[in-house]
C-alpha cells in the first residue's frame, strides 16, 4: 500500500511539472496570438493540443524513468502506443471540459486582480484537473500495469 501511495505522489509531482509545461505553453501562445475566452473553439482547441502535447512529452519522459520505473511494459512499442492512446483520451476529455467551461460565463467571466481573462485560465485549470484523473487511471490500469507481482 505504501508503494502505491509513494507512486501516486511521484505521479503527482510529475503531473505538476506537466501541468506547468502545459499551462505555460498555453498561456504563451494565447498571449502571443491574443487568444482569449471570446476566441473560436477551433483556435483554442489547436493551442490546447500544442500545449497538452508538450506536457505529454514531459510526462512520458519522467513517468517511464521515475514514477513507474520497474513496472514498464516489456514491449516498449506497445507501452508507447498505449501511452499515446491514453493521452489522446485524456486530451479529448480535457478539451471537452475546457470548451464547456469556456461557454459558461460564471466560470470564463471571472475577473480577478484586474485580469480580464482570469476566468479563461480557470477553465484551463479545471480541464487539467479532470484530465489528470483520467490520465492516472489509464496509465496505472493499462500502460504501466503490474503483472501479479508481490508487493514488498
């Protein structure tokens, strides 16, 4: 049980790094191209995909070498394909939540500290939180699953 808790903590640390990479890339691109809550869904989806992909690359690197080290699939090609599939599913969920939140003025319209677009970034954070749950479950159950090993 302790091993699983420590693994979840490691996953959380890597997740924070992934989230930072994702959020920073998302914010930079939105700032450079003046994308905000009033921008079309397609441009937001493309920017979210670029930012999310940067976080996914970071995730694969650190999760395979640290979080799930020793639990890696013997077939690395299969592992990578499963990892990509889980992250595509997580991205779809993430993006659906982002677009949903963006369409709810009570969330996307939040203004704080004089930052007009604060609510837009709250939408991104909510979407990220939901995506993390889907991602952990998928990685633990399908990508880096243990095969009847006795827990020490």
